[in-house]
C-alpha cells in the first residue's frame, strides 16, 4: 500500500447559533486596505491612463464590509480630487479576505481587461467631484489613494480617514526598470504602504508586481482580483492559530486568509509534505462510510466530512518537489457556522500508517 496524506477537519457543533448573513458594516481603520495600485498602465497603444488606472482594496478584517458610501481621494494636494460611491449604489458585500478593484473605466475592452466593481470616471455617481483629471494617479513623484468613510473634510464633509497607501517613483524599487504597465503591490496586508518625501523612500512593504496579466503586448504585470505576486501576509490575526497541543507540528498548514461563509472557499497551503506524493482528504474519526465532497454539518458528531475516495479531485496535484501543495476547499453558506472553531489537520502516513508529517490549526469561521 502506498503512503497517503489525510486532511482532517473536526469540530463540536453543540449550541450552533442562528446568525444571519451580514449585509456589511462601514469599515473602520485597519479593516480595509489598498492592496495594489496600477498608476501607470500601458503600453499606451493597448491601454491609457485615462481608461486603465486601477487600484485594489482587500478586506483584512473578520467582518463583512459595506463599500457603498465610501469616498476615495488621491494623495497629492495640488489638484485634489475625490469620488464617493453613492450609499445606495449596490456594490457587493466584501467578505473577509475578499478583494475588489476600482478602475477609471469598467469597459474591459479599453481598460486592459480589468474586472472592476466600480468605474470612477463616467459613472453617474451624483456627488462625485471631478477636478484635475478625476483621480488621475501621478506617474512621477508621490501619489496614492486615501479612503474615507464619507465625503472627506477637505471637501466639506465629515468622512473619517480609514486607509492611506502611497508610492514614490523617485525611490526604490520604482526608480529603476520603468513603471509602465507594472502595478505596485502591498506585500503584507497588515503593514502600511506609505511613501515618504524626507528622506525620499518607499515603504519596504511596497514591491513591483511580477505576474503577467491581460492582453497587452509587451506584457502588463499585476494581480487584479488575485493574491499579490509577492504576498507575505501571515495567518489572519484572531481567526487562525496553530494548534501544537492536539497536533504535532512537524509540517506546516497555513490558511491563506480568513475562513468566511460569505467567501465560500478557503485556501490552504500544505508544506513539508512528502515530495511528489499525492495527498488525500479524510475526516476526523476514520469511519469507513462515505459522504459527498462538501463541507457540512454531518450526522456523525464532531466531524466535517469529505469523501475520501473521490476527494483527490479537489486537489489532484501532488506535493511538489519541495513538499508543498496548494488546496482550496469549500465552506458552506451556513450562517450557523459563524464564530464556530474548527480543528484542521493534515497527516502524511507511510505504507504502515505511521505518521510522517502532521500539522494543525484552530480556525474560526467568520462572516
């Protein structure tokens, strides 16, 4: 019998709540961040600044966030501009770990094939202030994005600043190799990305993207609506913790972001597994009975069950040569799961069913 890897999930479902899905709350400081900015799209023959500038925001909280009503400004003050999403516009709720892209134009045929939730030039937004190019991020010097809860004070409103991200083209890594068609990314979503003018510097948390996307030739580099190319974000605070008591941590199991019923999936990275060996998904009590591939509250107490026979199709790739694997599992849209904590574990077993590697985390489901 060849060795296998079991992915185990267990939980206690006593006293499940009857929570309902959140419609989203207005984000506070530290809950919504600018995760990426394309301030100089290109080449111009493919996409222009007028059509293709974009920035991405990410929900780094454990709450469902409502983006309607938020206001956005650029960082420069010589020609200040802002736009505000109308409170009743209808942007989708942004669940924990999810991203949303705002682009000057939403037409993918002219904006570099960017899927955006909002176009801030030409959108009938009612109270938008259009001056100095309507949020035209600069291609030289310092610029960036600020996010407010409402109309900014500089424009007569009472909005509270909740986020600022900026860049400086005169400092590393943007002062060499060009910036046309290359986005700037936030490496760690929980660290700031603010440029300074004295001394001239960029945040060490800012980096040029290295991932190709879109139809432009020469290529454009960026990760709109996807994980940043050089992401170093750790496990989400207060949502997942390593469990070295129940599981010997000889391997690594890392949730890439929070587990949210609203997001519907959870991505996990398995590391230090047996190189080139396929892994399997199992369930906590090793019962021989089989159930469909999906996460749900089963009749078997204490378990979330995955079909051991066919679960290989959830993650058909084996561990790579470095002993790592990337796995995405479904999370059911069940409000009762909110605030429940699950023990997740993968095991690498040899042909004699001796544990070769193991790791576990305690992961709490959020909105």
